[in-house]
């Protein structure tokens, strides 16, 4: 692929060569996936505005071609790791829209059991090893996955996606060096959407052709048109083949754009409406749809049908998320500690509220005394909370002749006493 420099000032992205169309079954599936991602993200934004989704929400509207083109190049046994903007990656990999939406809602029916939310989707069955909220934090983890594939002598490859801002992190150079040194079967994909949060590419990176940033570490790079699903697929397929067959790690830069802000909380003061509209003229879904209709492959009715199916799936996803329950409160400590005999020495949980140390995974089996003391300690730490005070009263020893005792007086000491 060409490696000429491309910044925001030189026009809307890198223009790739026109690729031949695949079979009807394939291009219809590809278009359907892009439409599903677009409709899902639009609805997720609506649900966030209605306070159905909490925390942060990062939408990938505009990046659908990059996501679908890359994931279509993967084999079933390959691993995928992404960043915090990963709803589309999960959907493209095959995770049901319903369980992705439920995860955004924080519900037990979500793909991470309601524990991960928007930034930490996970689906091991499809070898999607999650989104990561730390910029560049997934890079060394992906190298570890690739090292495991190499160690076990499988043909599995790892595709690790990160943003343009991650190329400035220390983990980027360290991971590139080890991947090249150990000849790991991995492809690093930089999704260059022109901004690291609200900082333009040319302001945060001295080298704006990000496909070149790993050359000095021994990882060759290439660039693709992130608004063209077929160009992305061709480029990533070639990179995966080199990584898989030659054990030569690769870097692919996809030049794309996000039409929404960094997150739903982003006022977008750092770019103009004219710039966004310029990129919208290259909308990946509209561009691919237009090509298919102009070449007589699909009709307008076909496009309407595919879009209707995407809308139906998203409607069902919201309904499922609404009906799915929140995780049980007593599951708070689940999946926190190492379970069983995975480590040679026991892991103990020592809680300052309880004098009874116990193995972390046996939290629910702790003695009743430890439970009462822990509850009382938590209530004491809560200070003026009325419910906490009632919990304290419940475990106090009753005074002689006073039955269950009287509520604490209103002038009780403040939490912490004289400490």
C-alpha cells in the first residue's frame, strides 16, 4: 500500500485502489454488518441520552468499514483485541446485538455479565478478548496472546486494534520491539480517526504517516483506506498472511474518521462542522451501497431490506436489555480472586472491617460473626447514612433489660472519632 503522508489538512483521508467485489453472499453480509453497527451505535447514543446507559460511551459511527473489513479477514481461531471504542468489533465478530446492548445497560445478560459496560466487552467463544480503557494498554497484552499461540505452535494470529493516540505511548515501542524480536504472529492495526481524544493528529504526532512508526523496531507497516471496506480487507488479509506464515509481525494503518465526538460527553470544540461534512461525503456505508447499486448488484429494495433487518435487530436488543436483570448484589465479589488450584499458594482476603481472614473465593462462606462485623464496619464508615446506622444498631449488644436496644442518639460521634 502507498505510504504518502496524509493529514487532516490535505483532504479526507487516504484513497485506496478500487478492489474487485466478492461474491454476492459476502458483500451482502459485509454491508449488513456495517448497517447493524451504524444502527446499533445510533440507538446506543439515544439510550445514553435517556440515562439507560451510564459511565462513558464511545461510538464508532464512521469507522464501520475499518471494523468490518478487518474482522472479515480473521479466521475463526484468530484472536481480536480492541480499545474502548469496541461495540462494532464485538458485533462484527458475531456477538449478538442483544447481549452487547445488555452489557451497555450493565445487565446480567450482557456479554461481560454487566461488569464491563461499554469499554470492556468480552466474548471468548468468538475469541474477542475485550476492549481496554487504557490507551495503549492492550498492546503488550496482545503480544502475550500472540506469544501463547507461538508457544503452543498453532496457526492462530492476533489482530490488535488501537487508536492513533496509542502510537505515542511507551507500550507501543516496547511491544513492537518484542513482537519483532520474538517473531510473533500478530498484526497491529492503528485506527487513525484523526484525533487522540480532542487533539488533532498533526498536533500529537511528529510523524503523521502512522504506518511508518514501527519501522525502527522491525515491524513493517502499510496503509489502507479506512472508509473502503474492501481496501481494508485486502490490506489486513495480506498482513495476517505474512504474520501467520512468515512469523513477521505487521502494522496496518487505517485512515478513517469518527462522525461523533470522542465520547458522548465530548462538546467537539476542536473541529469544524465543515470538516465533518467533508468526511461524511465519504460515508463508508453510503459509498459501498452506491457502488453495489451502480454496478447492478443490489437494488434500492435490497438496501431497504438490509437496513430494516438491522433496525429490527437493534429494537430486539434494546428490549432484551430492558428486560434483563441487574447482577445480584451478593455476586459483588465473584470473579475477583483466583479460583481453585490455579496458584501454588492460597490467596487471602484481609478486610479491615473484619477480624476473620479468609480465602477470597470463600467470601460467602465467612462466619456469621465476620459478616456482622463487616456490615457494622461498613455502616460505621458511612457516617450519617441512616440506613448504615440501622445496620450498626442491629449488631450492637442489647443493654440489660432493654430488649433489642434503643436507636443511637442524634448527637453520636462523627465517623472516625478522634483519629
